[in-house]
C-alpha cells in the first residue's frame, strides 16, 4: 500500500511516503534552532513551528515521491506519546486530509514507528553496509522472530520486544528518570557546550580520556518486579539522574579549586558511563528474552561510541544489530508511514476521526 505518514510529536515536522517497504519520500523540518536559547524543547514553540511547517513539508514530500493525495491508500499519523500540543497539530492536519481526500486514517504509536522504520529497504541496506557489517543488502519484508529494539532519544530510553509489529510489542525496560539524550543535553549544559548536547559531547569525548573519571552506572542489577501478572520477571530499567549529579559534582570541584574544568575528560567519562550501561542492559535483556536481532533507534543512535560498543557487545552475544541511517533514526514521517503500511497490510481497522492526542500512549497501544 501507498501510505503517507505524519510525525509531529516533538520538534520535528515530518512527512514520509512509502509504498510497502519502499521509501519514496522523507521530508523533515526541525524547529531545534528555535529551542537553542532555552536549552531544551519548549512545547508551545514546537507546536507553533509544526503549524507553520506542515503544509510546505507535505508539499515537498508529495513532490519528491511524485504522487498526489488521491494516490495514497491511507494516512498514518503519530497519536502519541509526545508533547500534547505538538501531537494535536499533526493529528488535526491528518484528520483534515483524511476527511477531504476520503482516505482511512491510522493513529499510530511513535515508539513502535521507530521500530517499524527497520522494515524499510533503505534501513536494511544501511544495516548490512554499516557497523553490524558483513551481510548482503537485502529487502526486508518482515521483522525476524526474536526482534528487539533499543530506543534512545531526548524523550525516551526503552528496550522493547517485538513479536509482531502490528499486534504484539512489549516494554522490557525504560528509564526511571532522565532519558539518555536528555542526560547528554543536561551534561552539555553543565559543561557550557550548548544545546543539543549529544553531538557536542560525542565530538568532545573523542579528545578525552573515558577512564579519567569513574562515573556511576545507575541500576546496574536488573530490578526484580514481582507483580501478579509477571511473577519473577526482571525489568531492565535505567537511571541517569545520579550520573548527571555526579558530573555536576565533578565540575563543581574544579571550579571551587579554581582549576580549569577538564571538559573533554568529563565528556568522555560521562559518555562511557551512559554507553556502558545502555549496552550492557540492552544485551542482558536481549539474552533473557530470546532477542536475536536488535534494532537501534532514536537520536542518540547517532552516537559513535554507542554504535561501536553496542556492535561489539552484540557480536559477542551473537545478536544481529541493525542500525538504520541517522535520518531514519531521528524523528521522521517515513517511520510513521512504514508502520501505517504494515497495519494496512495486516488488515487492521482504521482509526476513527475523533481520536485524541495521547501524550503518554503506552507502547502496547500500537494503533488507536
Ligand atoms: P523523541 O524522544 O520523541 O523521539 P527527540 O526530539 O527528543 O524526540 P530525537 O530527535 O530522536 O529525539 O533525538 C534528539 C536527542 O538525541 C537529543 O537529546 C540529542 O542530544 C541526542 N543526540 C543527537 N546526536 C547525538 C549524538 N551523536 N550522541 C548522543 N546524543 C545525540
Ligand atoms: Mg527531535
Ligand atoms: Fe522519537
């Protein structure tokens, strides 16, 4: 099916168009520059930016794909999780288009869409050519059994088991406080590097010693959760707020002593702590839950040290790692379209035209 996907959950206005697993267009307009002076995403600014960027982004995606609204079989849109006001802009636009062009509407889960992007042919090609190495580029039409996903972005840090992209996605663990990208952004601020902090720390860390400081790895042991529904199950949660505090203390000590802050060493040591605990727990969760193919998604997937250590630890554990190109890892409309196409193909019923924005939509609500 030919599906148009709309993403407005955070600060990227994305419109993507796919035909099945073939990517036809992926147009993204980001308001990140407008948030720089605030050091983080301001929800109302993001929502207003979506309002202004939406139609130009849609036009460009349709032009690139060489299709019209009449041609599409369905419209998919992120219904949550995300910033409520930002989600509402995309949802309103999608509903208007669905009504005017008389197309079925699919409200989809943003996190599951991050996983669905792994089905696109471009994502498979990049994985085969990338750090996971070796394999032949091959078109992927369904996720292999035993697929998991590690999603790391400014708003999320989650490990998922995906038995079926359209029917069965389970949360195995998530952050209990800051998201990994958020920790990067906060530490970058402490080091005076500016927003967004991830790319800046990534670059600076390359010049520093990752063993200069031994920063804490939060929640290193799997937490025991003995609920009635899940007796004796381990969840693989992360915590990054203690790490952020430890970095703040270290910076403070240099400042109090009147000595220059060794920003490169701190950046490298902070990054090593984040990446160590992210990869260790993802691989352990994978082992416990029979995950043999792991997909990496979210903006932090751009991080070079994360890619390197995750590739190494996955290889050691016999897990196949797939890392889509960065343009498909960060928020975009193509991932929403990709999931929409799977839902259409699976015969899932479309959404009604009165669906709400669900800022905390749980990962097992794949479509609404
Ligand atoms: P959501 O959480 O809803 O997916 P988001 O806008 O917070 O949305 P993304 O746009 O996917 O997330 O990613 C942005 C985050 O990724 C920021 O926190 C940024 O600092 C981080 N990031 C980007 N590049 C890198 C990098 N090279 N290393 C580490 N973090 C990075
Ligand atoms: Mg973003
Ligand atoms: Fe996202």
